[in-house]
């Protein structure tokens, strides 16, 4: 495979989007949403690190969301999906936007993905915790009830799963199956100087040097050393450190899965820079060793 810096940057970008965008699209464990006494709620915390907003009157923004559900028997109500603000690390009960999944749209034979559209009328900020809540509107029952699914290991690194048992919230391991259609904020290019302040934070990926360290007698083989950088931009200095820390963890977890990368070493973190209008920037640098064929 011929070496391509663009392909490498796009693979890193796509990997970071999987880990840092609000989503977990793997699941292996059932979570029943009722017992004989109470109907349960589940809530997945998340940070979007992107702003959901509209500049067009009436300033509504539609957020597509996916969750995984199954029904047993015939529940006597629908499923209420909402985004709520956070209060002391728990859903506040204040709904920012919601949608409803009808009982007839939920499979009774297996778990399936159900999609909804949550309409909000106020901005969801980047540096703020929110909760995606799943709340059946049916009666308590162990015969006619809903279930959702979670992945029993913490997959989404920027949030956690909480369950409401009818009287209180408690955190539990894993993350529910969910996918919030997040506006992109991780790119292979740097932000233009004229983009809106609402387009931050941003994370840019770029290669800053490339060299061939070794060649074999076989001219089809070549080993490259690539220095690349992740550059975070934000109006909040502490957000820079959060973003780069999460990105670093994601790259470390996936380092063995990148195409043709033999080694990935993290390097220095640069000091925070003030760019313009209180816009801050910070970079993390990496060193990659890539073995390529068909030079």
C-alpha cells in the first residue's frame, strides 16, 4: 500500500470521532426498565464538545438520536427520550428537548435501533455535561415492559451510565447503546480565521515532518517516521486539556489497530497560546513509525 499522509490523518480523525463524539454503538448486556414495583429510567451523561444551535428564527435545532430498545408483552405507554441538564452529576429533571418512540415502533422479537429527533430551542454548550435519558411511560410490570442494552465495559470515555430505580439515581458500569448526531469538531485541517465563535472548540490533525529512516534491499519496503500534532482550539483554557487528554487516551487504546503503524509515541505538550478574541490553543505532538509496502 502506497504511503499517504492524508489517509493517515483521516484514519486518526475517524478514530478520534468514534471515541470523543457522544456515542456507543456496541452492546452486550440487557437492562430491564421495570420491575413489579417501579419503572426504571436510564441516563447516559455526555459532553458534546460542539455547540448545537441555530441562527435562524425561531432558533430551533433538531438533534437525531439513536437508542436500542425491545418490548416484552404489550406495554401500556410509549418511551420518552430527552436531553436534560446536569445537577450534581445527576439528571436535573429539566428537559431541554425530547421526542417520543411509540410502542408500535419497538420490536418485540429482538433488540433494534430506534431513531428519534429531539428539538431544542436553546443552545447546548460545549463545555457542559448533559444527560440523554430513556424513560418508559408504561406501568410497572415484569410481563409488559421495555428493555434497553448497554456495553458492560466503559466504552464512551466522556460519560457514564446512571439508573433510576424509582426512588434514586445510581451510577453503574458500562454505557448504553446511543448515538447523538454531533456536529463535527475534529478535522484534518486547521480552522479558518473567519469562522464563527460558535464553531469552537476544534481539534485539528496535521503531519509536521516526515522522513525515511530505513530502506531494505527489497525496494517494495520502506519505513517512515512521521511527526504529527493534535491542536486544540477553545474559548476555555481548561477545555484544551480535557480534549487533548481524551484524544491521547483514544490514540493509546487504538494504537495497535491503525493501518501499518508499528509504534506510536506521545511527545511534548505545548504551552497554551492566546490567538485572538480570547481564543486559546494548545498542541500535543506524536511520533509514528510506519512500515509501508509498494513504495
